[in-house]
């Protein structure tokens, strides 16, 4: 399956399921504004490695912007309105973030999308994200809009059970994955990011994940 998607890397769109697709290069026109937004967000709310309820430190470094931020510690997974490290509200969405999320969702068939959270994830080479479902949102129909920046990665898009074999989807700088509606609760993850250096971001991959929490 990975060879199939690699052969379609220059196409404008790859369908993953009835209500899931990859919009190749969709974020490239927003590149400068997105990177500036990431810099502003991480200055106000720096990247951190969260701890799971089981006491494990997550490989992926992260922060948030929007009304809600996703948090994890020994008490569990949840969304909070304030950054637990500073006690301040999470940084607001940069204009380009909201514009991109709305446009990508509309392109994928989800008109009127208004996210209220964006997880900003930083992957170093070798970092992975295990297959999981996004289950902490009250709204489990509105789409997830996931933006890839920096180093390429292989996205895994599975079924509705953890044991379902996922499709492997190569993602490049500027690609956007959107899934929602009937496909919102599919398992997904990221294979270990291979070594490399991106001309704008160096040795890392940045992922922006927009969600509708409430």
C-alpha cells in the first residue's frame, strides 16, 4: 500500500476512506505564516514532554493553542482551558491556523468547520506515535485536520479496532490529512520519523492537529 501512495505523491488529493483524505501540499501557501505562528505559540507556551496516566513520558514534545489544550498527567487525559505550566490561557489561534483549518476541512467536504483546539507536536528523528483513537473530545463527528511540516513521515490510518491493519501513507511538508464523520474514530498513528534535515525546520517534524472539542 505504501508504494501505491508514493506513486500518487504529486496528486492534489488521495482518498483514504469515504470521509478521509490527504490534501497534498495544501498547507504550502500558508507556510511562512504557519511557521511564524508556531514560533509565537512556543514562546508563550513552550514544548514539553507530557506524562501518561501510567507514568510514561511521551516521545513527542507538544504544546497547544486555541480555547482548549490537550493535557496528560497521572490524573488522566483531558482538555484544559489553561496551560498547567503557566496557569495562563493557551495562546490564541494565529489567523493563518484558523484559515487553513477551515479551508482544508471544506475541501474535504466539511463546511463550516470551527475548531477550538490545536495540538502542536514536535517529532525528532526516531520519534513515533502509536496507533490510537482521539476520544477525549465531546464532538466525535467534526473532522480532525492534521498538518505536516518539516521532515517527511509515514502516517498510519487504520480501522475501528486496534488490530485492524492500517494503511501506510507517506506525508511530506505541506500535506494535510482530514478525517471525520463516519471515519472520525479510526485508529491512526505515525511510524518512527526517519533521520534527515528540512531546509526550514532542521531535524524535526511539526504536526498541527486541529480538533473540535465542544
